[in-house]
């Protein structure tokens, strides 16, 4: 049994990770803002809630004392990340620095897993797919810039660190499509089901041979398609006419990814695109009282 600290653990992803870890027999410490809703975790055995701010180094020092693994999910995400450079850097970069400092003082041998993003590659439409972890990094917005800097801090630790560059996450839930999809119709996409990202994060706690590595996290071959094809299948399940879809005029930071190493180490790609569509259909029926 290990003690695992999950920063950002009250968010939808973090909460699912915490519950999954606890059900696997791990001791879990959830760190998130005091005003977050912890209701889903309140009665979960082996989950300890430690409210605090990622910008508060002393609070993190208390939360990280004696842990074996840190899953660092806390971050300011788009679009909020694009509104204030100061806030984004304080949370995404300063927060990561605080995690590292807390580990140095209280748990120097702990394994740190940073939840990063494929946004660090920027626009890769001119790159021969699949995008590999050796592909040069290029920030196209504040969020990407903050994640690149956070990665550099983590990798400078020199031991016991893993970076997960996570692709676009698809959630099988009854959600309204965005006014405009954040990619072009012809752009290459390889998203990943949220439950598979949870599997990847949980697997990092016991996985061997991943220290010091950056790993791409994406859905696998069944998820590789164009933006147009993704939206067509999504709209078909949602019962929306395809002609209503609107796309970005410029490529977003999505592509096809080399996930061979991450899949071999973590075994997380369990939900094919067809299975995801089935789960989405079930969620819609449930939401509509079917």
C-alpha cells in the first residue's frame, strides 16, 4: 500500500482518480482549494481531504509529508488560463515549483507525475505523424507556455519524475457541443476517453521503468481521424445535423500521437472510439430519461 497525494483532487478527473486509487487499496490524500466540493469523496474509505492552495508552499509541505507518489493535476486550464499571465504562471509554474519544494523537504524519494498536455507541441500540422515525445516543443498560448515551463522544472529534479502529455479528453456525457470546435475540419485528431486517462494516472503509481520519461497519452489507433469525421460521429449520436458544425479557422494543438511506450508501460487504452460512442449514447438516453 502506498500513500498517494492527488493535487487538484476535487476536480472531475482528480476525484475519479482518487476513488480508483482508494478502491485499489492505496491511501489517498486529496489536495485542492478549500471552497471546492468534496462531497463525492467525503465517505470514501482511505481518502484524506487536505484543503489548501497550490500557491501556498507551507500547505503543500503538510500535504506532501510522507507520501510515496504525487499525481500533480492541479492547474489553471483554458480558457481561464488565457485571461491572466500572472495567475496562470503562479498556479501552473509556481504551483509545480511548490510541489517540488515540498517533496524535497518532506518526501525526497517520492515519485512525481506531472499532468501535462499535448499543447506543448503547438501546431504540428506540418509534422509527419505520429507526434513523438522527441518532437520540439512550441508554445502557442499561455497555457502551453506554462506547461512547458512546469515540465522543465520537473525534469530538472533529475530523479523520480514522469510527465504525461495528455491529448484532448472526450467525456461520455450529455454535453452541448462548443459553438466552434477547437480544430479545423481537416485536422488530424487522436483524442482519448476520460476513463482511460484515469487508468493511465492510476497505473503510474505502480508502473516500473517510467521515471525520467515523458509519455504521450492518447486513445490509440481507433481514435485517429479528422476533425470532420470526429464531429460527424459525435453529432450522429447527439442527433445533431452535421451542417451545424463550426470549426476553428486555424489548427488547434491536436494530432496523431506515438503512444507505444505509454501503452506498454501503463496499459490504459481500454476504450475504443466505437465503445466511447456507445457510452455517449447510453449517457444521452439516461439524461433524457430513456
